[in-house]
């Protein structure tokens, strides 16, 4: 398992060993892993080497430390392909997970200059501002704020806004959704992000801004989301 004569660093060998234990289901999700001392004694290596391997796996999102409790296996990250355009609800259902939302606020406000520019409406035109936590199997995945022109999506209420917006637009308003433009940026969690998403201040997060368009190329939604980087990742397949 650990070859001390290999040119591969011992800490890297230990990382691969722990990853295999996770992937093979020997170390289960949310289970505590052996301590640094136990690993050091098992493989006759230094605790500093063990600590380096575990630190790397924490940085990569495989493990998480809980003060006073130990180091635990993280749940597998949800992957989203960047080629297709799907809603959060559709993404989770396609993975056999149960999507849900916690509505934090539902308002009708005048659009500021940037929001109006993004949605191609006039400044001060009325927009819905919907803030909610998106969950999968009861675990917070993202904090989302959506801006939607009232003129394009009439009849949106606090009750139906907490369902799938795409489903509401396509089935109830008989509008066709065409495409979206999305920007992704890495950042770290603020105190508000940490409290809302159940993570720690300074944890890595993904900031995502998406503008979605109807079939006639009219933008109908601006969404700003904060995703947990330990639970979500984006995958893109490139062809030459």
C-alpha cells in the first residue's frame, strides 16, 4: 500500500490510498477517518507526512475537519455538465436527489441600472427579487438571488416562486426557454454565506451569475448564486 522505495512521495501515496478507500466505499460519506497517529503507526511513517496528506485531501474537498471531533469524509460533489441548460431542480432530480428550497424573501422592486441593462428593460421597471436557499436531500447547496421582469412573467407569487421557475414559465406561461450565459468565479465564504450554507467562514465557494433567455432572445432572468465548492463542481467536455 505504501512503497517507501518508490519515487512517488509517501504523502501522495497515502492520499491515493485514502481516495481509494472512499471510492470503494470502505470509508463512507460523513464517516470519521483514522487519526494521524493510527495512520502513522499502520504504515510506519511520520505524523507530519500523514498531516500533509490529510491537509491536501481537505483542500481538494475529499475530507473536512471538525474541531474537537476529528476528520470526516465529505459527501460526493454534485457534478453539472456545462453543455446543457437545466434548472437546479432538474439537475438534482437527474441525479436521484430530492431538490427543495427555503424562501428567504420575495419582493417586487424597481430595477437598478445594472439589473435593467442585463435584462434589457428600463431602469426602475418592476422586477421580482427572489432570494432562496437551494437544497439537495436536505443539504444546503447554494444561496440564490433571482431578478425577473414582472412584465415578462406575470402572476408570479411567493408560493409558486419556490417551485421550479423554468417549469412555471414553460408549462404555465407557454414560453420557450432558449439559452443562458453563465460566468463562474472562485471566492471564499463571507460570514453570511457561512451561516446560510452551513459552512465555515473563509471556505471556498463558487460565485455564479447567469442570464437566461427566451426563444426570441429576450432575457427573462438574472440569477446570482453562491455555491458550496465542497458539494458542487462543474464539468466541461471539450472536443477538438
